[in-house]
């Protein structure tokens, strides 16, 4: 399973992980990446900080960030690159997915071949 973080994305994620750490909770935290039905193109990316991965999550590491990948989402995430962009109008994580056949203008949803569910308008 290949998920790539750019240097900026890894830096931002390490900062989020560090800020969410507590003295009581020394469990290794990481990010969990998933795909769910939603968004204007059909699928929507999920990104969350967790120290409690799901039992069948695929575990990998990119730089100093532990990545938990939802097993059901893995085929749609294979080869994805996650970047962090900063701009005047918009800042956040950007997903470059080689499995996407179409993406939305909001940048948070995508379509994958004929298997995507019906999209809903961006909010």
C-alpha cells in the first residue's frame, strides 16, 4: 500500500499529532485515511487523528507519521499523494489520487470509474 506525504503535509501532520498528545495518553497516534460516500463527485476523503485504529486497518509509516488506512478504502487510496497547500483564499490538505477519474472543484471529493455513488452538491 503506497501513500505518500509531501514534506509540508508531513510537517503539518506531525504538528497536529504533537499538539493532540497528552501525558496520560502515550499511545502512538497517527492519522487514519478513509474514503466514504459523499461529496459532490461521489466519494469524499476522510482524515482524522487517532491512536485507536480499526482492527483491519493497514498500517504504514511515511517519514515520522504513522498512517492507518481503512482496509475497505485501500483500493481507492493506492498511490495517493497528500500535500498541504497554503493560499490567500484556501489552505489545507490536497489529495492527488491516481485512481480518481474526476474530481470536484472543492478538492474534497472524487469519482472513481463507474463505481462512484451519486454525488451531492458541495456545501
